[in-house]
């Protein structure tokens, strides 16, 4: 549904005649995954989940010898929709891809963006990740129960920060928490930041009462004792993090985020398959497996058109949740 008729590949025989091969061993030549000049866009600021995922994927792909240097660059704005519009404008560019996730799905709705993920070429879903409810080490809230008591008493006076626009994961998670706690979601004082990197300074400086972000984004600060985790949003506890689930804390809800990669529209079948093949080989590499464990990410690999169908379902899910919450 997003594919074009493949173009003929010319000149392969010339490589034998004109001298040394253009593709060197260790750069993906042996696996057919080498994409010269590949660029990976991050549609938010450095330090957030998309940024960490993109830079980790690029580094692991290079270490595994799947491709040469991958340029990772940031193009933030409007919850990822500025980057999305730029990506869609690169019609037919098989050397560009974008790190993204549930936050971009939500931002398309809340920003009424003219371009949507249906305009892209789906490459793969990579990870699933729980959100965490965090406060600074100086916060008066020692447990989620402490926080909920204060939140219920004055919902509008306790700002909650998230690294995504309204409709994104860091917004939906506290809204679902509020709903489960009997707090009207419309009364929640949600403060959006363009990625977890921007959010971190406000949590550490107690500019927000609490923050919601991905597990992998703040592991260093948690280990250093700068942040206190009050709860994790998934169905089970996260190994290595001393915090209960929302349900264990009395809230009958759960929530997980996901991240993946999309490319511009108008790719040939060959270009699409090469990007999917590169990410598939990355997924199977020991380097990526180690990164999953290190960052607390759950493997949620889904490639090509199956990922496209998932994106369509997620778009409808976000629309339904926003409507249900009156947002």
C-alpha cells in the first residue's frame, strides 16, 4: 500500500572492472545491508527515548558490521510532527529513516498535523518499554500513595511533566493514572517537554511535582540516586528498579510505550527491503541484544507491512483513548 514498482539496478558488473570493490568487508557488503550515506532522523531533542534508541541502533549496526557510518541528527518540534513532515517531504529517499514511537502517533492527533504515519514507509517496531513515575531525590513524595493523596487533594496544583506532546505516551500514562485514581483527566496540569532530555532538568529542579518517562532514559540518574522511582506502568516490575507496578500501588491500569523506525514514502521495493533487512539483521545481532538488556527494553520486533498494520491500529487506539478521556 506504500510501495512503488522497483527500479532496475544497473552497473553491478562495472564494480569488477573498475578496480577495488566499493563495499568493504565489515560494512555490510557480505550481508547486503550496506546503505551508503544512511541518515537517521530523531524528531525530538537529544537525550530522549527516540534519540537514545536511534544512537544505540546506529552504533550497534556499525559494530556488527552491517553498514558503514550512520549519521544521526535531531530535528525537534511539535512532538515529532516537524520531523515527520520533513521525512514525508523526502519522497523516494532510500537513505533516510526516522526513529519514532507512540508519541508521534499522539502528536499527529493533538497537533492536527497534515502529514500522518500513514504517509510513511513502515520499516520496523523495535522495542516496547514501560514508563516510570519519578520524582527528584528531594521530593516530599516517598511512595506513589503519598503522591496520589496530594494529587487528589489539588490536581491542578501538582504539575506533571512528560517528554511527549498531549496524546503521546508520557501524557497518556498519567491521564490513565488519574482516571484510575478518580481524578478528572481534564483537571490534570500536564506540562509537555520535547523529549525526556528536556524533562529531566525540570524533575531534578523540582519544577514539576513528578515526571513520567521511559525506563531507559533515566537509568543513570536512578542509579546515582538523583531520581526516585515511585512506580512502573507495566504489568510487571522492572528488574533492577526497586519500584512497584501501578496495580500493586492500588491503581487498576497499566501502560507501555513502543518505538520503531519509518522511512519516506515512495521507496522502491528494493529500497524498502534493504532498510527492513538492515534492521532485521540489527535485531538479530548480539550487540542489539546487549543493548536491550542494558536499557531495560523489551524486544517487540515487527517488520514491514505487519508494522504498518500495527501503526494503523495504534492510530485508532490513540484516537479512542483521547475521546474516552475527554481530551
